[in-house]
C-alpha cells in the first residue's frame, strides 16, 4: 500500500471568501461578532438562476406568440413587394407565377391577395414600378418581405454591380435609410444548360452579396419547383420589420370609399378597409393618413374576413373591389371624454408673458437692491426727482477710487444732499443734462453713422475731393464687411449712453441667460418637452399596457376592419380613391403627443451620387416613418 501524499496547507489569512467577515463586528451591534454570509451568497446564486430562467421563458413565449400571430389563422396576409434591380427584370411574370402557385390551379385572373390552404398562409404580392421613387418607398414601408429581382441576362456597365442599374442603386440607399425588412433575391432568366446555370448563379451571388444584408437569401425563381421551395421556407421564416413600424398599429387600405358630410361643406368621411397590423388600435386614438394628415375617428367597424384561411378552393382568391356585401360584426364608437383631441399647435396667451416674467426670487432680490439703493447717499443736482434719479448711473465708486490715491481722508467723505447741493451741481454740470437735452442727444447719437460723419458739404467740393470722399466711404464699407460685429465707440457721447439699449455680458463663456428670452411670438405655438427621453419612455409604456390589456375600445391586430376617418377634405379623399389602384394607402395610429408640432433635428447626409449643393431653407420632402411632409430646413453649420 502506497503512502498518501499530504500537502501542506497554504498559509493565508483567510481560508475562503466567506470567512473574511468573521472577524468584523456588526454595524448594528458593536459587541457581537458578525456571522458569515455564506447562506446569502447561495441564495443570491439561486435567485440569479431563477431570474435567468424566467427571462428565457418570457423570450420563448414572446417568440411563440409572434410566430402564431404571423402564421396563424388570425394573422393578416403577408406583404411581398417585388422590386426589379434593373429595368429589364420582368416582375409581371414572377408575380403571376407566385400567385398561381398559392391559388387554385384553374384560376383565371388572379388578384393580388390570395389564401393558400396548402401553405397555410395568406399573401399579398405588390409590384414596385421601376422609375417611381415615391411609390417604391411607400411599398417598402408596408412590406414584410422585399424580393429583389435580378435578371441574369442583363448587365449594367455603368454601376459597380453588373445586375443593378442607377435607379436600383438609388432605391437601395433609400430603403436602407428608412429601414429594411426581411429581404430575398430572386434570380431569373438563367440559361437551361446546367453548367452555365451554375456559373451564372455563382457570378450573380458574388456580385450582389455586398449590396444586401448578411441574412439575405438567394433563390432561383424560374420554375415552379424553385418557387415552391421558396414558399415553403418563407412559411416558417421569422420576418423582421423596422422598429418604428412595430410600435404603432397601421392599416394598408384594400378599399377606399367616401361619404359626404352634410354638416361640414367641403369635408367628407373617408372609409379605409383592410387588415389591422402590428398593434391593436383604439377608436379614441388619432390616426395619420399617409400624405394627407392627422385625423380623428368617428367609428371602427369590425367586418367579416372576406378571405379566411380555411376557405374552399373555389374561394381561395378574392378581389376586394368585387366585394359588395359586407357583414359588420361589431361597431366601436369613440368616447368624447376619452378621445384624444386633434391639437397641432399650441394656443399661446398674449398676456401671459411667461418668457420675461420675473420669478419670486428675482422680485425679492430686486426689492432688497432697491432698499439698499435708498439708504445709499448720492450727489445729485438740485431739483432732481426720484424718477430722474433712477435713470442716472452712479459714478461715485469710480470717483472714490480715484480720490483714495491722494491719501486725503476728507476728500473721500460722502456728504448729504442738503448740505452739498450747490457743490454737487457745479461738479456734475458737465456730466449730466436735462431730460429733454439728454433724450435729444441720445436720439442724435443713435441716428448718426460713420457714413454721415464722412460726408461733407457738397457745394464747395471739387471732383478730386468728391473722389477722395467716395474712396473713404468705400474703405469704410470694406472695413465693416471685414469686421461686421465691431462698432466704434463715439468720442463725443459716453458709451453707456450710446449703447443704452444693449445689454452687456461680463463674459460670453460664463454668463448665463435664458435661451427662450426675446423669442418671436410665433415660437410660442411650438410644444416643448422638459425631458424628451422620459416622455418617450412613458408613452411607449402606456402603449404596451394598452396592447396587453383587453379593452372594449380596442381592435386587436389581424382583424379586418373599416375605419371612418373624420373631416377629410373632399378633394383629397377623391384623389385617394384613384391613387389606391397604383399606390398603397396607409393609415397608422398615433401615439400620445405625436400630432403636436415641435422642433425636429435631422442629420442630413448627401448621397455619393448627388454632387449639387443643398442650400439652407430649400424645400425638402421629409419621410419619418409613415409620415411625410414638406419643410424648409435651417442649416446650423
């Protein structure tokens, strides 16, 4: 039997971390020895494990709920937008092949929205018109999946990629800025020879991979089997969307109608019919119609789904324009006490004067300064009233400092006004004027300019003198242009009188002033936030509570509804009825405070292909989520 090795224990003060506190005394009881906190450490570890487990379960439940919402029977149709990377890409044939694959085999004219019991999903296929940037942007905002179509037979020599033309590059940059959803690339028009087919496929993938995100997949889309493979993978794919779209409910209108309003001439009620997406919508909530503005709702009607997922094969596809009989399941009316007001601009009170009204501390400080000023004795001319004395700046401090240098104590004494009225009048006769004369001199000094002082009497001037005077005036203007912020101090008028209407600062770096002081009255119509981050967090938390709560005034996502939008201009509503055939009309619910006007700060960056200068106060179209507006921006640099 071998000898067991026994190692010598390491000489350390503490044998373990838990024994460090044994020698310490408790803070509550100095006389008692503190016990080890070993059990506390074990409990913290168990609590940490339990917390991590709970977080994993919540994420798993949220992912399962999202998958059920996207692929269940109550989910809205998925929107696939086909975008051609070049003008030669044939979108019509690809869209027709996809819709025929999803619909019945014997279907004739297939609409844009179909229901497929085989794939257990509903799909809407939209074709982005090549050359129309606005239509492509609006379709990209509502797309669950953007399918970029590349034609292998077309080569574009003027761009970095052989399969993307200049308009395709422009749209790609715009899509990245507004937020790309899930993306795929369809490769079409490949040769039938297998060897050449593989070569073209590798060439296309290597050329297009740097232009798209890492998770973008490439699919062959020439045959029915290749499209079947794509649809089967797309069925279980978790689609991603921009964060701004997931935070608000929105509806892509399948049908637009108008109801004239007899009480308000020139106004009408706009009816938008479609599937509600992303979040639940409250009837008391404001909505924004893309390209039109913000409005209130008069009613929300829950309509029977015209395209259920478990429909018969002969009803697997339906054109929404042909649906005349609408079955209303439920109708929601707004509550006037809870409905959010359509408030865009603030209504300022002209008598409030909140920007220049002094605070209580400033009033108290002014009273103390006034009392101290009363106690201080000053040398004033005889007959000067209190009102006149308030406008006279006291220079006794400067005189006292000059008199201190003589060393005579009698010269530094301040005498009463009654005893030295005559002496003070004589001493200050050259410094102070009467009220009328002082105002006249002040007015003359303000109106006098350098150009006026240079101009002489023109009656006795020769041509050489006139040329010299003009030369002096031009030199003075050149100096003003070189130093526009500098003003010469006049020699005949004191600076405190010449610049009496200006307010002096001791230091531009350390002096403080109110940034809202002396603002134009129109600025009071803008809403301001004390803490924007805190307000944003509070608003998003309230929206999440509304989403999780089962409220009677809300319609859940995935429901087929009809929105009654209130007081829309009749001309605009008529234009939307014609525009819905070529462009998606989107209506989104607004969060709290989103309808109010405020100051926005943008970081504008020019595209590499744009070389023209962007001037300040130039009219630009801003796209912020579903909202778009025209504004003249003010450049800060």
